[in-house]
C-alpha cells in the first residue's frame, strides 16, 4: 500500500487530486470523529473536518519527511475544534458534559462514560504516546505497523501502547470512570472512529483542489478557511462555499471578480470587512447565494428557540450569565408554546435551571425542572437537581419524595448521565440521608448511608459517606461501628502509604481518607493519627508527619504502652526524612 508521505509527494509534485482523495479516504473517519467529540454537532464537525484537510492541502509541501500524518491531522483537528467551541458558533449544539451527555452511536455501555472525556484524556498524553494510541486503536494498525511508523521494534511498540493505555485508564479512574486497560482498549477501538457522512469525502477532496491552487490574495485564503468559521461575520461565505461544493461546483476563480449580490448588504458585517471580502469569490449564481443565508435584505428573522438556546450556551461559556439567562428564558417561552421544539429541547429547561440556581433563585430553578419533568418524568438528572433545590428552599418533604422516586422507581432513566447507574443511586441515597441526618432521624440516615456505600463502596464519595456514617454512629454511641468506619478509612489510606508502587495520583484521596478516619473520633485515637502521619510522610510532608506521630504517642494509655517502641521508631524514621515502608 502506498504510504501517506508518498501520496503527499504525488500531490505536491504533480497536483494529483486522486492522491489527496486517497488521503482523505484514509483519515476522514479519524478527523470527523475527533471533531464531533469536541463540537457536539455533526454540521460543525463536517466544517472542522473540511478545515483540517484544507490546512493539509495548503501545508503539504512544508511537512517534514518524518511527519506522521495521523498525528498531524489529529492535532490540527483538535486545535480547529477548540477554536470553534470557543467562538460564537450559532448552530453548535453543546451538552454540558459534567451533568448531561448526548451519546451518539454507542455500541458498549462503557463507551457512554468514556466518550465525553476521551479528547481531554488524549490531550493529556505526550506526543509519542498519543500517536501510538491513534495508530493502534483509532486506525486499528498492527503492532508491526505501529512500530514501523514510530521507528521502533514490535516489542517496543507494544510497551509504548500498553503504557499509553494505562495512562488513559488512570485519567478516567481519577474522574470516576473505572475500566480495565484491556477493556478500555477494546471500547476505544470499537467506538472511537465513526463513519463520516456520505458525500463528505467528495466535498473535502474538491475543497482541497481549490485550496491547493495558488491563493493570490488574503481574501481568498479567508474564503477557504470559512469552512470552519462559525461567527456571524463568516457564516454567509462558509455557507456559500459548502453549498457550492455539495452541488458539484469545483471551479474557483483566483482572479479578482465582482460580487453579484453585495456582501455589504449583510447587516452584521461592517463596511471595511465587506470590502476585504469582495475579491476572489466562488462562481455561484445569485439565487444560490440567496438560498444559503437566512437574510432578506437588511431584515434578520427572529431567532428560533434552538438558536436562542445555542446563543445562550455561548453566553454561559463566556460567563455572561445575565445574557445567557435572557436567551434561555426566551427559548423556554417559545417551547412552552410548542414552537420550534427539536429532539433535545428539554435541555433548555435544564440549563436554565442551573443559571437560576447560580443566582440563588431556587424557586425558579425548581419551576424550570418541573417543566422539564413534564416531558421526561423518568429522567434522573432533573429530578436529582430539583431535590437539591427543594432542600435549599427548606422543602425537605418534596426533596425526599424526589430522591425516593429515583431509588424506588425501576424505570428511572440514567442513560444520559455521565456517571454509571450505581453512582447515581449512591448519590441519591447519600443526599436523602443528609436530610434525615439534619432532621435527627438518625436510623433512616444510617440506613441511607449504608445503601449508598453498597452502591459505591470506594472512591471519593465513598470516603465521605464512611465519615458521615461513622460520625452518626459515634453520635448515637454505637462506638464499635464508628470505630469500624474509622478503621475502614484508615486502612485504605495506610495501603497507599506503605505500598512501594503507590500512585501519586491517589495521594489526595489517601490524605482525605486518613483525615476523615481520624476526625470520626476527633483525632483522639492513636491508630488513626499514626495512619495520618504515615500518609503525610509518604506525601513528603515530614514536618506534619512528625507532628501527628508525636500526638499519637502522647495518647498512649497503660493498656497499650507496649506499642511505644514501635511508634517511637516510626517517629525517628520521619525525623530522618524517610517514609514508612511495608513491614
């Protein structure tokens, strides 16, 4: 098979469009999928893909001989997509990943949790590791092919790929997504690259032919880059060019030509900008140009509910919260009248509720989520958030009713949430338990905390629930049970402190577990203080380690005086700047 670089040479040397078309065919799935994960909109993903390959056509002659095209295209795609997300993209449909996720074409349960974080995880890898993963699991190359591309042996490629996958696994684990390295590799390989829309390869290859010709003016380059530009000032040019490509118009005039429909007539573009866009335009009939824009003379139609929502998201992302709330409120008013609803229109209510809650308008937030639940009564996130806002309003009976509906209704819909079902249920039990605790209904609170731990026994949330339950046991004088929870936390922390291969990424959780374990008995138990000292030492804070160890020794009683020599030895170890090792 002809290599990527050989095809690029043919293209730059002979202007062989078939060579470039083959490159598009090979890499379009990767580019389109990477763009789609970033911009969350198939239309914008197409534009980003077009821009990436346009850049390739323009930069082909400048690429170094050792360039790995897969990695180069991936990085260009990522940068372009980031620019699109940061810009005022009027047609971008973007989910709030932290709370809701619209999963497209998932074929495995794990993918629903991995996909929203995949781009950030890939960005966290170094260049070589990222390239190895792209080749092995995005393009499904053999280890021999990976090694040949990276200039290493098969064994070295295997080690490189394994190490990169392990780093990805750690990235996901830190964010609450637990999956084994082998499972992660299978899921990424099966789902990371989707088939691009039919016809997109032809459109991009045609665009490359235009981009590869001599661009004699800055305005011509601006027109070509308009594929990925989604600001209002570029919309008409990008839409015209895409429309031209899709109807098979492949000729491009590099000479200056007059623009039949005046660009200056567009109200959103000032005169200077209009003048800069006059030269070098596509050969498109006025009727085609008119069809590619929503303007009629100087009158812009009122925005639709979806456009208001998307503009509101832009305002929110730029921290213009008042403007965001105004747009989302107008969008919700249209939707309430049944005007302009689309597949995910209920997210308008969800996003609006978050903005209202940010202003401490919890009653308004409850009203927005109540409206959303009229359309999706089984959905987890609006009911969970409404329960929290009810709690802020002091309406704890209503909050308990919502949490109870989540945990008791077998048809509760968790499908659009980032966290797995068990973690969602654990949170509902935990927060209902907090209400019972504050009501001094301690037995109910303990029961809910226990159920929360059954659903999610480990990790950050599990630690705080152990701590809360332990404090309740101590409050109700169930000392043995309180000590069990304190010991559970301390033992978890101690394992990290004494393990020779403990991961730096787990340090904060270990410190939290040790501190919680000691706090259950108000730092008056020698064992919990000793564990806290050991964790501090492993973290390199020997001053605090010495302090906690000395406190533990002072709490010794005649009944456990025999432990003093061992405790003193550990104190001497910390004073010497050495952590505790497994005995």
